[in-house]
């Protein structure tokens, strides 16, 4: 697939509310694991991949797949080399990796990171995650400010903050509830696409689309697996689950 076709397919998926991003992890520099994840993403039918903002990793992934490559970081300067190496879009976020360390991302910092990134890279597609640690109304306010600052895509999160009390399908819905709620609220407040990520599964991906998201981002459900075939199977289940969701469907979360 040519670069122009990649871009067209990516934009179509966002506009058709069917985008699937497979995330290898912001701190994951394990080339073997990242290779398995991105190859599974392409074989399974994902729209694009999200990897750490590392130039060597970008070059490795570009040699393996022809899906658009998003790179994630919380230091704007890290994006420059990754973009020069061939990244197609950038993401300020995937904050989950830092919460376990006690690192919080408040609204002023996320907005400042966005402004710094736009100053460094004014033209590349920019996605920004809204931290789930903020109250829902504050998440909406930040999302609106981020769009004004130049964000092209807003991403939600929240899976790590949830504590499901049930197993099975009900537990999967409980786990996804915070990010689904954020996607619903933010998608109705901003004009740019919203990606719903963190704690999403094939059970809850259709709910995210019905809530107004343009797509979903999935990480640990794929990158924590040790079997490449199992990774492909998970991606395919996600794609199948998202197919046929009406672009006009709405659900109150």
C-alpha cells in the first residue's frame, strides 16, 4: 500500500468511525515484542499502530508493515527524530505507563506539552490524551482547549483506574466504563475525532463507537500476549466486533 493510500485509509476509518489503533506501549522498546505486535496489527486488519517515539523503532516497524505509524511520548523533543525516521502521526499520552510510578498529568501540563509540540511540529497529525484523573467536566474543558491549541485527535483513557467487581462480560464493561464515559462526553463537545483507549476489548469496542468515538485504541490485550497467532486473533476479533456499528448510533454511558 502506498503512503497516499495509507493516509486515505486512515482518514476514511476516522470519518467512518471504524479506526482501530494497536498500541505496543510508550515505554516498550523490546524490538521483538514490538515487531510481533505491529505485524499482528497488520495481519489482523487494524488501521494503524502506536509505538514508542524512538527513531530506531520507527525504522524497524516501517520495514515490517505499511500501516500508518503513530509514536507516543510525553517529551515533545522525542517526536522530532521519530518523525524524521518516518512516523506518520504523533501522540502525547499513553499516560498509563506513568501512573504506577506516581506521576500525574494535570490539565495545565498536558496543554503546555501540546503547545510545545505544535511549535516544534506544526503540520503533523497530533493526537493528545486527556488524563482520566480529571473530573469528567474538566476532561471536556481540557479537550476543548487542546483542540484550540492544535490537537487533531483527542484520546480518552481510564482502564487502569477502574476496579471491576465482576468477571466475564460484565467485568469487561466495568473496566471500560471510565473511558467510555469520557468518549461520550468529549465526542459531543469537540469537532475532531475522538479515540477511546485503555481497558477496551472486543466487548466494549462497539460501545465506544456507539458513544461517539471515531475509533478505539487497544494495548495490553494484544501486547501482553506471548503468542503472535493469539495477537492476530485478538486484533481480528476487535475488527469484527467493530464492523457494522451504525455511524449514527448513540448510547448514553
